[in-house]
């Protein structure tokens, strides 16, 4: 496991990641110059990043060109990468004084890179523009996956990258065999969506800075806004545009690719896409009529508020146009359960993912059919393709493990002094990468009042959820280190 060759491969990958972070920080230094703000926080962090990369880079250059990244190395590399970028990302906050304490800065950084969007900031608009830009940029980087950027931006990384690619939860389905070709197409779709949303927001009289930041947060399904009131202070036009792009961002990028290719047959037979839209339409419709009938809101406003929040929660974006805690209790209970749905596999959304729910529902249906016809052979299929019993069991096990971690995390957060609804929703929203929860951590609140212990527990859950649990849990297996 710990032979020199493998460690050098890990060093090579991480050095590239640090170079990418340094380049991103330099872009923020440019924003600081543009607005007449201090560049020191970014330049110091760039120096630290380059110093770390400079140490690791020579080790990576000594690799045999035919060496490949083994699965164990990939697990370690991915975990270390997310830890390193989160630690590095917290430095501009600390050095600038925007978030002076390490615990708070680390929380905000992890929340950014994992596209969670939970924040400890109580007054966002007083921060320098360059810090706000960095905060939103961490979303955009995390959304496409820092590992994918390494493969694309640093083509000199001549090692097998498939393990890294598949460990990224947002990019598991291949469009074609060559991994770099897959990544390029996904990245172009990602950039295209970001650019299109920015232009449409500009047409709605949103400033260029706010348009870019909100596009970063939308396409990455992150939810950080440079405004204290998130999206609620903007016009209905702006809210509808962001709603549409949240919906697109939570849709598998493979679907976007098939759409561009005109391959409508594969889109029509996609079970996950049908459940994704059905869940949004059904839950959004129920809440729309609740707001219209019970709160006497105009129908258009009820429709807009309901569907914006439902789409925001299911796609794990976390933007808000209303405080759903003042809605009828049934409505925010529906919002809470929506936190366990997640967007589509192959999107930037987090959560359990709709494909797993499709399999779960099909298993339930198969069980009932077996009760009626015990001798029937009922193969499990997804998108008209058979799923092996091994994969089927793996998916069901993942859902069970996810829920067990949710329960364990809730108990830990209860021990920090939170109320049950706050403890449960803070764990659910951080694991799924959503942002707002219920009660004091709801859309009208934040995570500033959470204890130090809680602010260390929740970032761990954010990373666990972002890397789909097993990537990190397997490191605690004794067999991982001995076999």
C-alpha cells in the first residue's frame, strides 16, 4: 500500500490540485484589484498553495509513465484532496478578517466546495467583493469536481484517472469510453449553463457581479448568495430564471448531452428523470395549493414560492425566496422529507439521488408482486437495462447506511444542545449539500449559533455526503490498510 511509487502518484495528483486552487485565488486577487480591495489574503494563500505544490511536484515527476492509480490510492487521493482544498479555501477568510476564527472559516470553506451552501455569516453584504467572489467560486469549482479539473486542465497527468472520476459523486455515468472526452463535454455543458444564466440574469437588471455569483451558486447547486436575503429581494423574473437553472443543474449532465445530440429515445426511457420531475411537480403542487388556500396568497405568488423552494431543496441548491417555517406545518414537513430525495445522478446535486429511489421503489413493487406470484422471475431494471443483484443490494445498502449516518449525526447534534428539528434538519441538509434546514437553521437563520463541536461535526457530514459516504468510510476499514 505504502510503496514509494503509489505515494508519488498521490503527490502528483494533489500537486495539480494545489496549482488549480492557486490559479483560482489569483482570479480573486484580480477582482480585489478591480474593486480597490486588498489582494494580500489571496496572494498569501497563493504562496502557500504553490509552496505545497512545489514540494509535491518533484515527487510526482519521478513516476514511471506506465504507472496507474490503483483504487486504494484513489480513495486516499480524493479524501486528501477535499480536505486540502477546504483547509486552503479557509485561509482567505481568516487572513482578511472576514471570518476570523478557524472553525467558522473551515465550515464556510467546506460548505462552499461541497456545494452545501450552509453559512455561519450573519451579514454577508458587509464582506469585500473579492471575498464574496471567492465564496461563490468555491461552489463553482466544487460543482464540477476538482478531480475532473485536474484531469482536464493538467493533461500532463499521465496516469489512470478512472478511479478518481468515478469517485466523484456528480459524474458517475460515462458518455463515451475516453474519460477526458467525457470530462470535456461535461465541462462545456457546465460552462454553457453558467454563461447562459449569467446573460439572462443581466437581462433582468441584476448587476454583473451578482449575476456571476448567483450563476456559480445555481449551476453548482450550491446556494451561496452575495445578498443577505438570498433571492427574495429580486424580481419574479429573476426568481423564475434561477428556478429554471436549478432544475437544469439538478438534471443529469448526461441528459443534457443526449439533448444536444438529439437522442430523445434515451431521454424518454430514463426512469430517474421521470421520478425527478414527478417528485417536483407533485410536492410543489401540494404546497402551492396550501399557500393559496390556507395563507390567502395570490396563486402566482403561491406557485412561485412553492416551486422555487421545492426545486431548491430537491436539487440541493438552497437558495430561498421565502421563509418556509411560516408556512403551514405540513408544508415544511414536506420540505424536510424532500431533503432526502436529492437530484439526478450525473448532476451537481447532492443527496441520496433519484436513481437510488427508483431502485428502492422498484424493490418495494417487486416484493408485493412476489407475494402474489411467489414463483415469478422479476428482473430489476433501470432505464430498460437489467441491474445485477449485487448492484441492487449495493444501492439498498447505501440508502440504509445513509439513513444510519443521519440518525447518528442527529444524536451528536442533539448532544450539542440543538432542538430535535434543528439537529435533524442540520444533519439532513449538510449530508445532502442543501444549506438551510428547519428552525434556527432555516432559510431565515444560519449556522452561526451552532457550537464549536457542531461546526466540526457538520463539515465532516458535508464531505461524507459529497463523496457519497463509502469513499471516506472505507479508510476506517482494517482490511483497507492490510490487504
